[in-house]
């Protein structure tokens, strides 16, 4: 996986982490070392990915320079090989092409053979070495015949194919670079009360940083002074600027729009949210889909078939059919060259690179290629209610007190008991008491959080229970005096918190969390795709069913304790369904891990995001559908590319071997075979890039 620490500004990246060793940073490499790396990467020898834009540009420049060098010299080589044959002049012109432009194939072949693997570089090297070496032998024997033009054009066409592939895939690297460019090169550090401009890379955890209107946030941090509105859309996808005050978090790469604030740096370099996003996308692009592993295995066998086919072709034409040596060698070299599995090797990586890049552009982060492929298989989606289908910001809608208590009494006693709880419902009660300026009792003892049910505490000497009907039942509290109100509130889809003092019910507080704008539309579209949609909630059955009815969800799992969510996911899996779980909280992590595909809402907790395989940065339910559609479109491109590459190779080998020559007089010279092989690779890469057309479908959801 490519390491992307931003220690020296936004575009200085570490090289690559390999299986056996860690290569030195790009900034410490000589140009020759970089060129050697670009050679092996270009030929598919390394699988660590591209270490930043510098390496991507270097690779493309190196291939381009070699291509133009060989192209320019190939023109006179063809002239002195075919039009006015002169073997010695052709030898002088072909040698630098073979040694300079063809070196990439020779070097990569040595690396491959040392690693005891076979790849397309081996085939190209065999082809050009055979054509060049045999031509040199004929020249020294005094023959006018040669294959110099075949060797030169073979190198030229293959290099052209690689150059075009790199150009077609460069958009993804540029997209990652755009993310790096969000980080400003300099920042305003506060030292002894004075402002100093320093390189962003020199900021350390704990440093004080000043943001003025229009400044980009250099690193992640926490505001300690001032208020402002910050545009986080380029990082989180949230289109509306977010109001920030002391205690709030700022994300590196976002833009300060209005006021001036001071913040303390909490995360720098590769630990920032932005760097983690880039690492996630790069990791996905460099991972292999299951289909590609099969293709790679097939490609290795194809190399053996190609070399064996070339030898067999030569033997048949020369020894069996008695054709001249040059004639037999032409078919043999053409067979080896056209069988190169270059297109097969590009079939899924190009689609994965474009697909994950397109997802990242729309704030859908997919952690690896297998996940990108498997999302298309989803048959059932389990949605956590709070924070996934709802905003996760519940508000008090009703406060009902029984005789002897006022609404403020009920709120005060609930707030006192809930003050030590971190549950969103607790916050809603505390906010309401603050709004009503209610004095909350401070003497709270023996606080106990009862997961999934409520809280218990001793408030000013009285035993207080606040929570569900089950908590009341377990605590021996009779809710009959207020049961009709409880039933009404539940039927309206509201969440209730019943309060009891010393075993007697005192009232009920109703809370409602607004449903997200796109939730119902996204669910309807999922159902149109044939997906089963289920909702999982800790709410009472009546509340769950009421919300399910609003959203059009037929299957509701209600009154589910946090630790039991994974069991309900397993229940769907036991029915033979490929299940996705969507959640945002710490208590969703086991269910996300249990699901075939875990999908985390980006506004959720780090634990949920770490456990999930897909992260939706915008917290938009419609992005679930977008992820599925993107996966289906990507898998479709993978299959198209694999089909084309496989059929092409299987049909091309016998034609290059000369099966059509006896009856139709059709033959392929090595240089034409090289051109056709390159065109096949370009078609595969171009077809993958056409995946970007799916963006219209994503935007329209």
C-alpha cells in the first residue's frame, strides 16, 4: 500500500511499501533509481501503486521519450531494411533503439526471471531480442535479409501503447493530487503571542495556529478561541459551511470563510483526515479485484503458451513444411508478440482505478477492489435508524406530567438523571432544560447506565428511573396512569422516555429525530433495484413501525439492544442473502463487521468507519444507492474488458501463427502484431475510462 505522509508539503510523498522491503523516499532517489522504478512499474512488475504525482509524471515522461526516440530512428531503419537494403546502416541505427528504448523490456525481464515469474515484458524481450540478434547474425554472415525494422517497430508500437495507457489513467492520479493541493504550503503559527508564517510540514501536534478569513486549514485541530463558518465541502461533501466555536474540530483542507479563529493542532501529516482519505483511495486503486487474480493467473499461463506457441510455429513451418528460415521466424516472432497478455493485465486495474476515483469524487470511499466488486452483489440492506435514516439530532416534542408534577419538574428530574449519559436523547433533554432555564438538581449519586433501556440514579435522595417501558416494568413501576399518552406518542413515531420517582411514574418525555431529506427516495430506489430493505432500531416496536411506515420499510427490527444488532444481520444472512449493514455509531461496529459489506456513514464514529468497507462521507442515504450503482457499472466494465482481452488473445495467436496463410495468404509481420497488441491494450484502458459516463447516473439519484 502506498504511504502518503505529508511531511514536506502537500506533494512530497514516500515511495512505496513493498512486500520484502521499503524503498527510500522519492526525494532521496537519484534519477536513475527513479527510472529503474518506473521501468518495473510500467511493465507491471511492482504492485505498490504510484507514489505521488512525481512518479506518475516520471513514468509517463520516460516512456514518451523512449517512444519518440525509437519512432524517429525507425523511419530510416525501415528505409534501409526494406526500400534500399543496407544491413550495416540498419544495424548502426537499430542498436541504440534496442539498447535505449528497448532496455525497459530487457531490464524488466531480468527482474521477472529473478522473481521466477513470467509477464508480458518477457514476451516483448524475447521478440525484440530474437529479431535483433538474428538480424545481426545475418549481417555478419553477409546476407542482405534482416529483421531490423521488425525489432525497431515492435519496440516503438509497444512503447506507444504503454504511453497511451498512462495518459488514459492519469486522470485518477490528478484527482488524488487535487486532494493534496487542498493543503496550503504555509500556515500561520502563533509563537509567544506573535504570528509567524511557516511551512505546513513544520507544524507539530500541540502548536497554536491562526486562521484568517479565506485561509485554508493546514492540519486537523481543535478551536480554542474565536468563531467562524468553515467550508468543509471539498473534504466531507457537506455543501453548507459549518459554524465553528471553541471546542469544535477543524479539518485540514477545509476553507475558513468568515471570522478569525485560533486552533491547536491535533493531527498532522499522514494522520490527518485528508491524508487518510487519500491513503484509502490509493489503497483501493492498488488492490486487486478477485477477477483480476484469475486474469493474472491466466496471463502467466498465456506467457507459457505464447513462448511454446512461438517455438511450435517455427518448428512446423521450418522443419515440417520446409519453409525458409526467415519465413518461419517471422511467424514465430509474430506469435510470441501478439500473445502478450498486456490487455488482460489491464482489464480490471483500469476499471478499479476509475471506479474508486469516481466514488471518491462523490464522497464515497471504497476501501479495496474486492469490496468495489462485491457491493454489486448486495441483496439486502439493513439500515440503522439514528444517524443513518434520521439526522441524529433528536428534539423534545412533548412533555407530559401526571397530577402532582409540572412539565418542568419532569424535565428537571430527567435532566439530573441523564446528565452523565452521552446518549443523544440525554443531550436533547439537557438542551430543552437550558432553553426553558430550568434549574437542574445537582446532587446525583449511584448513576447507572442500562444499555438500550435508560438510566438509573439517586437524585437528591430519591431513586429515579428514566427510560423505556421495559425499564419501568423491570423496576416495578406501573405506567397505567399515563399509558394512553404513551400509546399515542409511540403511534406518532416518537421515542419516549418515561420518568419515575421512588417507584411511581411521574411523566413522559417524547423526542423526535427528523428523517433525512433523501431517505425515503433512496429506499424506494433500492426497492426498485430488487433489494430488500430493513431497519434496525432500539426504539419501541410501535415507534419503529411508525417510522418504517413513513419510509416505506416493511421489515423492522425493533427494541434491539446494541450488542444484538449483529444477530439480526446474521439472521438475514442465514436466509441466503448477501447483506449490507449501514450504521454510524460505536454500537454498530459489530454489525458492520458481521455484514458481508459494512457501510459507515462518514459523520459517524472512527470505530464504525474503521470496521466498515465503504465510507459515505456526506451521511446521505442516497449514497448507498450510488455506491451500489457505481459498483455495478465498474463490474460491467471489468467483465467487458476481460472478455475482450481473453477473446482477442485466443483468436490472435493462431492467426499470427499463420493458420490463414495457406488458404488466404494472410500473414502478420512482428511489427504489425505489436501494433495490434498495443491497440488491444488501448481499447481496454479507454473502455475503463468510459466508466466516467456513469457519473450522470450517480448525480441523478
